[in-house]
């Protein structure tokens, strides 16, 4: 999926098993560039970015689809 074909620009955090990553379940976060292989830039809302899959070992996100 290339960045131009991405159908969502936000995700909701479903799970955070990390003690140090700032993402909170139930909150929405902006998503940026699609690095391929299922990895996306995910912005924490405080100026930091992680590159991670939507479903990973510590974090799980779900895309928020915008209908137009």
C-alpha cells in the first residue's frame, strides 16, 4: 500500500503493553507515511514519531476509516 492509496489518516490505540511508550488505549493518533511491509509512522501527539506495524508485540492500533 503506497502513501497515495492510504484510506485512513488516524488510528485508534487498542492495546499498549509497553511501560514506556506514550500511547493510551481508546485514544486516536495521527498516522503518516507508509514505509511498506505494514510499517507506518504513528505520531504520539507530543512531537514524537514511531515507525511500527498496526499490530505489533507491544502496541495494537486500528485504522479509523473516513467515508467521503
